[in-house]
C-alpha cells in the first residue's frame, strides 16, 4: 500500500462526501466550459457570417440617380439606368488576388408586375447565387429551367403562391420552383429568376445591374481586392460590405466580457467550496492525522495524502465538468445564438478544464493541507 | 545525532523529565522530575489517579511531546535533540502505538490499517503478507478485508495491536488499550500483550485496571506528576495498596 492508496480509499469509501467535494468544483468548471463553449461557438458563427456577408463586395455602375435599395446597398434607378456588362464578371477573377475570390454573382434588378403586384425581380445565375447565399433555405426544388423562379418569403405570401404555382410576370409565364424561408433581410420581398431570362424580359441582353462578389475568408485583404477590382472595372463603383457583421461583433464582444465575469465569479465560489470542505475535512480528520503523525508519517506525507485526494478530485471534477459543460453548451448555444451555432467536443477545452480544476483545487486546498500537516500529534490525539 | 554518552545500560531512559503545559491560568505541571529506565523486554504498567500525568508520560515516551526539561535516551539517542521530522522517523523506526479508542482509520480495511506503518517504511518483502502475518498473530487471520465498523470492539483492539507491531518496533506503547472493552475482552487483549512481551517486545502500558496491571512485569506509579518516594522501596506499592 502507498500513500496514494490511502487517498484513493478515502475517496472511494466515503462516496457521498467525495461527491459533495467534487461537486463544488465540477459546477464551477462546467459553468466556465459552457460559457467558453457558447461564446466560442458564437465567435465561430460570427466568423462564418463575416465570410457570408462581411467580406463581400458589391459592384455597381458609377451612376448617380440613387433610389433602389438592395441588401442595404443603394442602387441606381433603372430609369436613368446604366448597366454593367455581364462580361465584366469574368474580369474580376483576373485580379492579382483572384485566388481569394469565391463566388462572382452578377445580377439584374427589375421592377416588375407579378400577378398584378409591383415587385422587384432579380435575375441571377442560380448556381453562383446558391453558392454565395449559404444561408438560404428553400421550400421546394432548385430551379432547373429558365422560366422557374425562387420567391422570397414575403413576396410569396403576398402573391399567395406555393412551390409549383404558375405566376405571370410582365405578361409572361413563369413557375415557382421554391419559396425562400424567411431570411429577415430584403431578400424576403424579392423574386429571383434566371439572369438571361430576365435580360430578355427587360430587353437588355448582356447587361447586369450589379455584381456581388464573395471572398473566401474573414481575413482576406478585402481593401486590396476592392482596389484591384476597381482597377479592372474603371466604370464601376466597388464597395465592401461589413456593417452587419461589425454590429454583431460588438454584441459578441460584450457577451464574451460578461461571460468571463460570470465565469470568474462562479470559479471563485467553486474555490471557496473546495476550501471550506477541505478545512472541514481537516478538522474532521484531526485524530486520523494524529495517528498518521504518531506512526511516523512526516509532515509532507500527510500533505501528500491531502494533495493526492485533491488531485483525484480535481481530475474527476475537471473531466466531469468538461462533459457537463459541453453538454450544457450544446443545449444552450442554439437558444442563445441561433440554430446555426454548434458546439463541438473540443479536446483543447477538455485539457483546459482539467488544468483549471487542478489549479483551483490545489490553490484552494494548499492552506488546509498545510494546516493538516502541521497538526501536533499530541493535540490531535487528545481531541477524542 | 547519536549521543555517545555512556548510556548503554538501559534501552530507554528518562532523565529528570518535567512537563508544564501552558494553561489559561498559567502553567499546569503534568510531570515533575520523573526519571525512569526501561529495559529491553520490559513490560511496564503505568498507573495512577486521573490527571496524574500518565498520558503525558506516554506521549513523551512516544517521542511526540517534547518535555519542558530533562532528557530521553533510546539506544543512546538523545531523542528530543532531534528535529521534528527526525522525531517522526524515530517513531517510525522504534515505536508502535496502541491508542485509547484504537483509532483505526475508518475508511481503511483491517489489513490496510495494519499496513499503515509500512506505507512509509523502506522495508522489503510483501507489505500485504506482513500485514496478514500480524493479523494472524492477533488471531484475526482472514479478517483483513473488513472495515473497522464491521469489527467488534475487541477485534478492533486486536487490529490496533497488529498495526502497532507490524514493523517490529523496539517498544510498544499503549494508552488504556482495554479502556473501552468489557472485562472478558479486555482480558483477551491483555493476554495478547503478554504474548507479545514473551515474543520479546518491550511494552509500556497505561492502565487503570489492577487485573491488567498484574500481567506486567513492573508497575510505574504516578501521583501528581511524580513518582512517590515509596516507589523506590517497594515498586508499585502506592498504586496497588
Ligand atoms: N495539552 C494540555 N494542555 C494543558 N494541560 C494539559 C494538557 N495535557 C494534559 N494536561 C494536564 O496535565 C495533567 C496530566 O494530564 P494527563 O492527561 O497526562 O493525565 P492522565 O494521568 O493521563 O489522566 P487520565 O487518567 O484522566 O487519562 C492534567 O492536569 C491535565 O489537565
Ligand atoms: Mg490519560
């Protein structure tokens, strides 16, 4: 038998107390893991959103008469419309940072009369568009024929259409391939149709109103891409879109700070619980310690018993805290930060949880263990 | 730290030991100029009224209670000249304790309790086997797996004795080992001590019980922290009456 066995047997044969002792630490660690996991997931989600919205460029003709709005970007009025050429889209990929360009999605915007209502129709290249709009959720099928359209959620309910419904736009027949689930943006009010079909409908073949460009990453040199694009398209106005993501970042930063504060408080309480239970354990085990010392255990042997116990407890609490905390985060994150947020079982977080548990466990039981080791055996044995 | 004074005569010697505790109303004198020699193979019973300093004497013999003045020599070692940690090592090597109330560790089995002194020893051989042998010696063969609360008072006493002798200490110290037992069981425990003594262990035991004391080879009688004068003329007379 070794000293470790003494510690192990104490924990093993007094399960109730062991559990109580571990619980204080476990709850603290679990809370921290949950908060860290949720905020990390929110950050990851934000990065993804920045990829989706933030790093995009919008290219419009250098025109003046501003009146139409699309996705927060004001577009030239079609009346005095100048168009970009559809061919320009291909030029964008030729810029020096062309590697970073993910999707180039040219668009033609057209105010139309659909089933006797005025709506905005957007001619798009569906394969490009669907690649750029990763957040789109369709009810129905992807359009396969030129006269098939995707209808935004609000537009769909105004028109009273469902997937498969026929609609008439500017007197020509189209079919609804899919309805767009609500996105909360101006996309909800639009009808998306095939670019070339729309060009024919308006009688402007080869023309587009704008080109949306999405870059690969959240950290791409977006300003450089803007400059390079403006250079190859001198007649166009190139703008980077960031505002939405920036606003969201502020919120996430705030939540992170708040979470860190809470985590600190919870950990302090956990440390206090470890400290008090250890102190109680020392005084409860005074006679025991007296016996150990009388038998010839040195002070450090007695400390070792307590440290082995806290080592085992901390490992237990750290591991369990990680499991409970991550589980909690998986339940909480979607509720707090939207369905798209997912929490992974992160081995790095597991290691962090265990290290944190050890630091707090040892930090909080250093003094009690020292006290235990310094008990005078005669005094200890007298307290019968 | 071996004291090479010429003290090879006795195994253990207390020389002019005085112990004064600091109480709330000044010093409480527990022992006053006590000198005793214990020989190898001795079986001494320490007797005397309550408060006469028996436990104090035993803890001083136990190398865990430094006297206010005086010296203790064991094997020529000036015991209280040792540092605190060296004292612990000394206890480990020389002493076995049987505490009042047995003081078994509740979460360790009988065998594990017996093994406690071996946890810190640099002894070779199977510690478990040594513990089993010690349990056998006290008549508890095969009961090593039980926890203290699954043992009777007498059995707990036996485990405590097995723990005290498992590492073959030079001296076994016992403070009222039968105090919590009925007379029948107490008698069995005393027979065990007698057996240990016959096997060569030196034993110093505090007891209130005259029948127990009768097993001892000699009686050390304390009164108000002193050895009464009469003690010298006829040992134990004061306590036996
Ligand atoms: N730690 C202590 N602090 C103060 N006084 C003490 C301490 N230990 C013992 N005493 C006092 O010293 C005297 C001797 O005590 P001791 O415990 O040695 O007596 P005892 O003979 O063992 O008594 P009993 O038979 O009741 O166990 C008593 O007056 C006691 O109150
Ligand atoms: Mg006493």
